[in-house]
C-alpha cells in the first residue's frame, strides 16, 4: 500500500487552505456558505462518478502510487480527495478572481 497520491492531494489541499486564510478567499470569508457550496459540488461529482462507474465508463486500476483503499467498488479514497481538491480549488480561484476584479474596478474609479 502506497500513499503518495493521497499525501500529494492532502499537501495541495493544505496549500489551498493557507491561501484561503492568507487572502480571506472562501472559508475565511463566509464559512457556512462555503461549506454548503463545497458539499454541493462534492455531492454532484460523487454522483457523476457513481453513474460513470455504473455505466462502466470509470473503473479503478491498481497503481503503485495509490493506497488501494476503496470506499465503494471502483471508487478509491484518492478520488474523493481529488473531488474535494477540485471543488475547493474552484472556489479559491473564483473568489480570488472576484477580489482582483473588484480591486481593479476600484482603482479605475479613482
């Protein structure tokens, strides 16, 4: 069992948390709303994966980098970590873009 991929995902998630806290982007600004949006995205993509697995589109292939821990048939724990990372990254990028846009708009008004 190898945890390289899971550890990499956790490390990048930690980096996103640091960006979020430093620039008050997502959870640091509106924690309840951010949690709801993150969970909604996570639920959507988990259902998406389940449908894909059911249709035979997605399948788990053993890798020397993965842990081998499956949460459901063909659904490794790394997939769940990746979906959390994907949704959180999207929130951080969108919030950061909005902050930059608003800052730029304020400078133009001066």
